[in-house]
C-alpha cells in the first residue's frame, strides 16, 4: 500500500466515521506541531513506534513525512533500531522489509 492508496482509504473512513476521523486528524495535527520536540523528531518517533507495533500503513505515512521534514536515511534507521530494542525480532522484519522498501522508493 502506498501513501496515495492509504490517503484514499482514510477519506473513505472519514465518510463512514466523520466525527471520529475529524477528532483523530485534529489530534494528529496538534501533536505533530513543533513544540519542545520538533515535528521532525516526532515523525521519527512515530516511525519507531510504527515499526514496534508492526503497522505498515503507518510507516507509509510517517517515513515519507519524516523525509519531507528533513530526516535522513541514517536518522530513520536509527529510529528503527530503537524499535528493535523495544520490540525484538518482529521489529527487525518490519525495519528491514517495510522501511527499507519505502526509503528505496523515495530514493533516500
């Protein structure tokens, strides 16, 4: 699933659950703003969490967002390494299969 497909599915979900999705998107927008932590740092955190939780659609959103905010391949892979420490073997699989695939597609 690429970002375009995921965005289309999210629009469908918003049509089915507008109140819930508006609340979720509002929360997301508020959280990713620069604050004590930069938006870039927060996106890197979300990459690590998505790997640990094994959420491929999340990775298709947060890896490109981190790149758009200036994160490097090395920084993203370091975020993956923190997930591996916290989540073990399944995080290795997601970090090596999903994240590397996304980074390669983005030419990062």
